[in-house]
């Protein structure tokens, strides 16, 4: 399954405050389910009947969605469900009967309660020794269910021992971190005092105070402190979230399971999920402009959007805790222990409406304050396109100016047309071209896709008019889309950087630029492999004669498959890069091939198109140079080593229940990473001494400063400017800039290697001198 409605952990999830959801009407969800089933039969690419085969998939999907680790249901439960519903769920749904979904959910709720009672008794009465040679299976989504309650009890003793082990190891790690921070703070305080009067003895009181300040605070009566208390609390949170779900939530899980029986990207979306989807596409919302997260079961303000309603009102502060929400003059609703999404739903509302928040201020947590905010439009800047200008140091050879565009999604406002990825990228590219860049990197790592229209338009910035992508429907009819710009906006050297999470629209763009021989594709062994087209259909439109359908939701359904202009599909295979960089993602269960029920790979005839570069790229020589660098680059050797270790661990799929064994593994991992960090620090130190401040010059471009007269150095660019949001400071004091400073040249390995590849690319395809003299070799 591609999503899971429940989690063992309820805390730590962040969300944006969006717009208020109206009270739920009495929607007939049996009718909704029936129409969703008919829509799937008639609209899905496969045109597969909703029959007994789909019924069996639906049942298994639903059981997996509820109990994804196969630890709450027993095989006896599953056998009972299958005997009743394996071949009849389709009949029930088509008869508008969703009682099986409710029945199964109620059994699930009952089983969770039973397991929590077992957990309470076991944590109190069972002696966990943590010294056995037993192991526990880590990934259990394919594991058999326990046969009966007796076998389930035995399994749960192992689960609880593993849970407690993790908590013990976490406590040890936190204690060690606290000790280091205390020592570091004491050392800093001593140096400050010594700097004032030269007396080492004068520093001792300050150091003692600093140590005392970092001691473990007094126990909070409400907050679980022991491993046993924390483990039990996690399961109690799970039960709380389960009991909060109403009929609409259960139907959402059930119909999502039905949709996924057709393919991984066909999805039933509730009203709330549809609103969130639209926000992701537009990067706009109506709300107060605050980022919420759960801390100790209370919603905490973890970010405030600059210029948003909360920021303008001025009273709401970072780390304030929200304990109640009221609409206008209505009474407050208590939010402590409430699921985060429920709180977000209550803070939602129409433009110009009023929401009141009851908060415990961060600077006076024992007091209560009422804050009234008028909701309004909020622009989310963090995920918008942005760019960098990189100028290489002389140590790497003749200076090279590189443009770097970061694009995390293909966003668009499909209703008003006021938001466009292509327009934003063109603005950034205009400035980069004005700075006379020698080459461009379009970074699509982590870009999960978005608007097909924007992917096609964006392709047109780099190639002249011609086909971009093909599609085939269930009848076998083939269509294609073209970019219409007569001339490329940018025609200089170009690299597209991808990874295993680059999907959908990202793959269309990368594939088109590769087929046109317009750009060099660099990255993981392949992209995600999502080569399917979805459309969103409001369910209520298929229910014209029924009342009470306001919350019928939407069906995002696969209607076509994508194909490259060269004829091959991006489905399952994705886009294979011209140059592969080592990546730990290549050994993870990421990509279309790891999903259930993916549509198959196939090919169709190629379109007629003209290559942008008739002469083939010198890939053999580029690969030879890359291979040579990678063999001598410790950073990528670390990646290869960690990838091998991770693959072996994934293949074993077990963890020891011995504390000593786990401590040994933890110590070995820590020692290995500390060794890597020490080696990296030495390389960075040696390189910095050699460069004498003549490192990379990096300038940051956003849609706010792209037209400014002066470029903004990366060092002067704040986190707030980058995200458009005021964020709470991290406890460890680390930020992205300080983390990057630990790498050679202050660039993460893939980024630095992309610069090296661009230099090779220019060296082999242009007459411009790009390489240093033989004795001036690039440091890694």
C-alpha cells in the first residue's frame, strides 16, 4: 500500500494550518462506495470489472492498511474475514453496503485494545532479560499472521522486548549527547571567562552552573519517563487515534484499499485530502499561516509564515502551545490529545473568517492567552523554484560559472493560472543567463511530479517546438503533447540531476531531454518509474440523483500510460541516467517496482523528432573520468560501503533481542561514522588551508530577489528568506549551512560531483578551456 492511515507514533508530525472544514453532513457512504466502484470499472485504464478477483485484493489491501505489520489480527481472524468476504465484498459494495468495512474495523479496534491490555500486564509482570539469542523480524508486511492468540502472545513478548530495547538504547544515546553538550557548554563558558580576566580559576563557578543547567530536569508527572511508560504510551496513542476515526475516515481507508487494487496511483481522496492535494499543487492556502507539530500530545507552533495572517497579527509566537480552538464567538474545543490533522481541520476556514486560539505562551507556559486571528491567503514559498549561481575556485582550473535550479515539484494553479513552475523557472533562468553562466544544472532530486502541463511547458524552455510525451488509453489510442516554443529559451550546456524519488512529471522532462540529446542525465540507477496519467473525478458528479453527497470525495484514477517520444514507457523502468552516481537509495524499497499492482512496462512506436545535438555525447570518456574520480573520492566510497551494509541488513530482516549485541552494533556504527567524520574533517581542513578563502562563491536566487541589482551571497541568506517562514531554532544548534561546511568546498558530494561532470562535459564538447594544469587536480 502506498499510504497508511495509522501509525505507532502519533507525535512529531508537522502540518500547515490550512482552512476550516465545515460540519459533516449525513452523506450516504454506501452510495459513495457503490459509485466509486462503478467509476473504477468504467474510468480506470485497465477497465477491469469489479469482480471476485478485485474483491480479494480489496480485502487484503484493507487488512494490510489497518494492520500493516501483521501483529494485531490473527490468522484465525483473517480466515474468518476471507470466508465471508473474499469473493463477496464486490457484491456488498455494489449493493451499497459498507457494513463489512465497519465490522472489520471494529474487530481491528478490539484487537488493538486486547494487545494494549496484554502490553500493560506484560510490562508489569514479565521479566525482560535482554540477554537471549532470539531475534525479531523487522519488516513484517509479508510475514504470516500469528496463527492464534497463544502464538500472538509469544510474538508480542518479542515485540515489547524490542520496543524496550530501542528505548534503552535511545536513553543511552541521549545521555551521552547531554553529557557532551554539557562539557561543550562548560568549556565555552570557561573560555569566555578566561578571555575576560585571564584567570582559569575564575571560570569554575560558571562551568559548574553550566553543568547544572544541563542536568536532567525534574520528572513531569504527565510525561512518561521510563522505557516501559513510553512504550505503553505509544500504543495508547495508537488506540486514541483509532477511536477518533469516524465513519467517513473508515470509508476513506476502505475505498483507498479498493482504489489501490487497480494500481498504486489510483486513489480515493476524502474532502480533506483533496484540499491538501490542491494546496500542494498551488503552494497556496487560506488559513493563519502557521506550522503545527505535536509535542507531548499538544499542538505546538513550530513555524510562522512571513507575511501571513498570524505573522501580521503578531501575538502568536514560535513554540507557543495551542490547547483550544474556537470558531468566531463559539466555545473553545479542547485540543490536547487530539490528532494533529483534527486540530488543523479546526484551524481551517474561509478567507476573512475569524479563528480564536487558546495558547500557553512559550515564554510563560503556566499562563493562558486567547489570540484572535483573521484567516487569509498564505503563500508557501519553501517549495517554490529557486536557484544558485556557483563560481568555481581557481584551484579547480579556469573559473566556471554554473547555474543551479532547484525544483521540488511541478506546481500550478489550475483554476486561476496565477502560479506556474515554468514562469518561475524562466525568471530564475533569465537572471542566470544575464550572469553569463557556462552551464546549467536542473536539480530534480526528490521531485515527485505534479502538473503535466508544466512539465511540457518547462521542456519548451530547453528544446524547440516538438513532441514531449506520448500517452496511450485503454482502447490503445495513442496521443502526444508538444511544446510550442519555436526556439529554446536556454540552449547552453545542461545537466539534469535525478534520483530514485524523481517521479512522474520529473521523468517526462528528464526522458524528453535525454531523447532529444539535449541534456546529460546524472543520478541514481533509475528514477521512480511512475509512467501513468491520473485525472481527478468528483464522486458527486457520478451521483446526480442522490442527496447528501457533499462529502463524497474524489477519485484520482489512472486513465493513461506515459511513453517517451522514443517509444519506451517510463512505467516501472523509469529513466536510466547517462552517468550513475553511487546512492544508498538504490538498495531501498523505493520505486514503482516495490509497489503492489503496478501496471506493466511496454513500448509503442516512436514519434518523429529532430535531435538537438546530432553528435553523440562522449559518454564513454565521461564515464571513465567519473569512475576514476569516484574510486578516489572517500565520500562515495562511504556511500558504497553503507549501501552494502544496509542491503545485508535488509536481506537479513532481523534484529537481535540481546542488549549487549545491540550495544555492540550501535558502538560499531558510531565508531565507523566518527572515523568518517574525522577523516572528512582532515580533508576539509587541508583543503581550506590550500584554498586560503578562495573556495566556491555561491549566490542564492529566489523569486523575491531574482530581479535585485546585487546578487545575494549564500552566506548572507537566512533560513527565513529561504523558506518564507520563521522557524524555531534547532536544539542542537546545527543548521544546513553548518552541516555543509563539514564537506569539502562546502558542497554535498553529489553536488560537487555534478560540478566536476559539468567541467568534463564542457571540456569534451566545447573549445572553451575548462581543465586545470596537470599538477592542479581537483580535491574531493
